[in-house]
C-alpha cells in the first residue's frame, strides 16, 4: 500500500500534443497546416514526448526519499522478527533436579525438513513426573477439566463467571521438589494475553512513571522526585514485577502437605519468593514459579478418586473484567525464541604468538577478551587473551586448542569476523547467517590492538566524521559504514594507502533468525540441538562421554504444546507506507469523543466490552452543563447479568486517558447506574402453541433485549442513557414465534409499580432485566 501522494501532473502525450496544437493559432495564425506530416507538428509531438517523460519523473519518488517521509512521522520499517513458542521438557525416570541453563538450543524440523533452532530464555530445574489432572471448583462442586485440557480445548479455570472462592486444581504424578524453583507455563486463548500485550503494559507503566518523575536536569537520565511516588523503587526487574500486578484480582497458591493431625493446604508466600506469578493473575501468557518450603503429599481431590500431588490456586478477592480462558498448562514449561547466536572458528598458526591472562588458556563456556592478528588467509598469527574487561567485548568461547609441535590450533567463539576495514567511503560488509535479530546486534572494530564499539543508525544524516555509526540491513545481512564526513570510515592506524597501515578487523556479535520460516507447528520441536553453542554451554570435563551427551540422555520428552508464532520477515517500504496511511485514521491523543472511546477500549491490560464518552457532562451533576468535562463510561464483561467495572479498572483507564487528553479538559471514568426493568404483559398465543414454552421464550427474548452487553435495538448492548419504550418491548414480544398479539403491557420500574408510559434513564444509566410477569392466554 503506497503513501497517499498527489499526482502532480496527470497529462499524457496526447494531452500535451493537443495543448500545443491549440496554441498555434494564438502565437502563429499564419500556420494553417496542422497535419502530422507537417514538420512543425512532428517537432511538437517530439517535444511532447520529452515533456511526458519529465512529468513521469516529477511524480516519482525513490525508496530513499519515501523512507525520509516515513521517518518524519515516526514510522520505520520493522526488522525481521523471531518466532517464539513454549517447550514442555520432561526428565528421564530416576533423574531429579536436572538444571538446564538459559540460552540452551532445541531444534525442530519445518515442513521442508530443515532444522530450526530455538533458544531458551530462562534457566530451569526440571521437576520429575507429569501433570495428570486439571479441576475447577466453585467452592461447592468440582468439575473435571482434564479431558478438555488433553484435547487442547479452552478451559475456564475459575468458571464462566469467576467469583472469590473459586479454585483451580492441578494434580501431579510426583511430588514437586522442595526448595527448588518449579516452572508452570500457562497460556491463554485470548488475543490480549500474548507478549505484545505484556509489552504494552510495561511500556505504559514506564511512561506513567516517567511522567510522574521527570528529570530536573534534562542532561540527567533520572534525577526527579514526584510526590505521589517519592518512595517508588528504581526502574528495573523489581519494578517490572510490580507493574505486572493485576489491578483488580488477588490469587493465592497452596499445596497439600502433611501436618500433625492429618493433611492441610499450606499457602505459598509471595513475599518469601515461594510463588512468582508471571501471568498477572491468569491474564497473560507466562510462567508461575513455585518454590515449595516443605514436601507435598498425595490425596484424592474432588472428582478424581486416585491420589495425586495437588497444587491449587484460589481466587481470593476482586473481580475479573472477563473470565480467563486457559488453553494449556505445561509442567517444566519454558518460553523459547527462534533467535540463536552465530559463531565462527579460526585456525591458529603453529607459529602464532599467544599471550594468556592470569587464568590461563580459555575453556569452553567461558567469556574471554580477545585481541588477534590475522594473516592474508585469515589464520591467527597473534593472539592475546589478556584484555580489558571495562572496554573490550567479551566473546563466549566454544572451543580452544592450543597449537603444539608444529600443528595448528583452533579458536571458536560466539561472534563473526565481517572483514577488514578500508580507507574507502561507504564500505559495505556482509553479515553471515542473515536474517539478523537486530535487538542482539553489536558491532566492534579492532584497530591497532584497541577495540572500538560502533552504533547502529537508520541513516547518516546526523552523523559527523568522528561518529562510529553504521547502518544494518537485517534482512539482506549487510553493514554499511559512513563516507568520512557523514560517519567515520573504519580504517587502521597509519599512513593512508600504505603497506605499514595497521590492521582493522571488524567483528559482530549477534543472533540469527529464520523470521517467518521459524513459525513451526505444534509438537515439532523435539530435540536438544547438537550445536557448538550447546556443546560449550553444557561443557563438563568430568562427564562421560561429554556434557552434551550426558544431558541429552537425561531428557525423556521435549515438545512444544503450542505452535510457534510471531516470526515475520522484514517490513518492506510499501508495507511501512501502508502503516503510515493508517495513522491518518488513528490517533494516540484523545481529542474527539471517538478518540476517548477507542483509547479507553484498548487500554493495556484490560478487557473492556463497551465504552461510551459524553462531553460537557459531570457524573455528579447530570442536569448541569460542565464545559471541558469528559465522562467516560466503561463496561467489562463481568459479572454476568450486570457487568460493573472495579475501582482498579476505572483507575487504569483514567490513568491511560489522562496522559492523552488535551489541555483544558478533565476526564472522569465512571461505572453505570443500573435500572432494573420488569415487564408485565398478557399475551395471546396462536392456536396449537405450547403456552409454557412460549412463556419461557418470551421471557428470554425480553431479557436479551434489555441485556447491557447484547441487548438494545442494534443488538450490541443497551445504549447508555437510552429510555425504555413500550413500543419496542411490544415489538420484541410480537416477534416471538407463536405470539398472536399483546393484550396488555406495562413496564415496572424500580418501585415495582406498573407504568403505562416509557421509562426514562439518566445519561450514565443502563437497564438490567428483572423478574418478568408474562401471562400467556
């Protein structure tokens, strides 16, 4: 989709010839022969041809200029994105407390049988056994959800209308280990539960904190103190966890343990790090990490007669916006990303001069600081491991073999040599293994024994001759340097164009991805990858035959219960232009009432069913005009029957809107006021109609029409502040199959007295169906 650019001149060759021919009588009336055979007309047609080519060039814009236009409005083509998935890993029988480090690679085959590697994002200690049963309890009765879970169906862990007191049970074949982190990965079947929603929540939380704590000195990153958050912690991991706390729900995790006198549910204390809920109270895909302080015991629970080792999650307080829809629970579940580091190996010349650090030769899985010199065949002829930890980049060593007795050595590490720097402007080097995960790309140059760190830029427009700037094309895998005026040229130290000029080696550390090709189907990631990275990560000189083989033998099952998703190719200029066109129809500022409603409906971390905004209305003074006042009414999906936003939901929406309102306006987010409406009617049935069934059908039709979520004349919820008209109720009854006519009809208001007229509502009111009195004659 192109940018919406005007056609500056739409004339073609024929239009230009006709225009020129029409001007001849004005400037040369004696010229009367206008036939194509006339030399003057021939020249006119020739000039029109050149003019048409000029007009064509006038309407053209190159991708370079188009990117400049996009940059002006803050749109940059997105780089390749890696896919992500979840692995469920099970250790072999008899293996306990097997710890897998973060960054371990697992592999699966795509549809064309090409191996695709995924990298774990966290370390994990595998718990023995398997998850076998899943149950729900409303406090009185149990419902076995195991069959639904095994079929990968959508489960409601706290029921379709969650209320405090509901419980969710997980039964395991073996007791979870004590004093060890156990990972449960929960994935939910809603569009607002993925990683994009998590990112939006965190970004909004950080933005609100920045607004509340602006820096006193713009040259300092963070020097301000805000009165409302004067005791707020520093931004970091702890703050991230705080931001992922749900505003309206509190859950508690418990496990069944043996206590003096019998069995008892023991609560896991989050303040003691016994439980970490990364799902934000069952609203986001993520890990729940359990750290049991004592041993579990098995017992039959609910509808499961066979004893299991049970964990339960209790809905303690609050209210959900919508019922959580759980898709899968994975014991030893671990998120993985299809973005793996790239490594390279070099041959060390047998006569190379090598200098080690105080710790001696590097070992696999160690980070080393390397300075090297290469010959014309890219063989290492000089090697120094005694680097500066503060300025030199560290490279993860895959393998190192020292040259001995005239035999060459080997150095393999996590990184890539892109090439040698030159004196020429605009030098371009190839990045092997493309597409590249841009979030991981680091660029360095080793110039005369000193490391220089380069920064990536979209262009060189603001670069100077001293700036170490470069441009990365992540899809094609190329790095472009400046021309010496706009961006520095990578070159060694010494006289230009001379043989004595020192070597300039250009290295990069990065991860590669297969982008959209990494979106593998479920149950296709099944193996521990046999890669140099894994061999180094699992290096164990005491293991027999080696660390990788030892760990592989201890794994009995590896699978991805969810299909990999999120992988995408680099965005083209045309697609980025289409995204820019969409910005014309959207806004991140609340200016019109439609903006308020759209922004409120998509507040990060919320699930809102309906929103309505009113201008110049104060909720406490509905009879008076309040200039500059915007009242926003929000309606979640729960509780069923009369949805009502919690105070936390209202505050979350209000904080989101306040940052986007225009100066001079005030925003209030309010709940609806419900008016219970009951219908009293006498209905004549058609001959042969079952009167009992007809009476129930009429009651259901009226209740649906008055429903705040699916009722109303349009069927998308009763409009806020809309009166209830007798004529519409009568039409609703009359449209029920089997109804002959309505003999009498009255609306019952909150006082319970029949009214022959309509029922009037306030501007923030909604209706809710009451108990209807329908008599079928």
